[in-house]
C-alpha cells in the first residue's frame, strides 16, 4: 500500500500565521485584513509651466515639489525633469514660460495632507554656473483647502520658501501677470470608484492664505 504524504502548508495557512489562541477563536490577523484593505486616494499634480520675465536666462530649471506639515517638517520631496522648452508670453512685452508638462504622483496620502494641515510647495530651482550650485529662484504654494480637481494658476513668491507659512514672511516675487500653472486631480483605486475620489476632493476647509486666479 502507498503511504499518504500530506502536501506542505502554504506560508499564509492559519497554522503558520495564527497563535493557538487565534486559531481557537478564529481571530483574523493582519495578513487576512490586508486582502480587504482599500488604499485611500492620493493627489496627482500636473506641472504645466512657470511664468518669468527673464525666462530665457535660467540653466537647467526644474521644479521641486515639497509636502510640509504645519510645523514646517518635510514629509516628501520630488523633482521634475528639466524644462523641455521655453515659450514667449503673448500678452506681455517681456516675459515667457518655462514649460515642464510633468506629472508628480504624491506618495503622501490625501487624508494625511488634510489632517496635518500640510502645504504643497513648488520651488523653481536652477543651476548657477558661477557658484557651482543649484539655487531656488521663486516658489508657489497650495494650501490644503486649495486642493481641488482642475487647473490652477498660483502666485510666485520670493525665496526662500517658508515651510512654516508664517504671516509677514511671504512676499510676492513678481507683479506681472506671470504665474505657476498646474493641474490637480485625485487618484483612487478601482475598488474605491470615482465616487470616493469625488468625495475626497470635495472636502472643504476655511480658506486662508492663497487666492486663486
């Protein structure tokens, strides 16, 4: 007679992942819970262009997207590639745009941005050949209550970027009609559906700080 040989247990079998008490009470573990976890929506940002009067003078300009909480602690930083072209502004005698057309997918959950009263900074940086270093030229800001699907034009401020967003420390960089142009949209997993993303983007808070153009 042929002896019966049991097949090996899988790594996720309860006898491997549960304690004797859990197996007795059938308490689900973290492994079981992960199968049903829904990932909260995240924010994606499309950086279109930045308007400057001396747009044709910058070497290797790029955008640093920085997420900071209300205390000024950096939660996340991502850099775009270098601007791929420059455009003259038709509505101004002098000035134009650094065009990026790059999408940045923030890894910080949208829920954490709301709860932490975080701000999203867009720092325009470029290479200074004389000093052999990368320098910030100007920056823009999106507050948590500014997060809304669609295109946005943001004012530019003088460096350095104030991650704590203190009153009186933020000064306009230019008085001309040249702005930082971006597009925001909330991304959710298919299991959540478009309704979840719509609810998340519809969360509103009392406005303070930026004025949308």
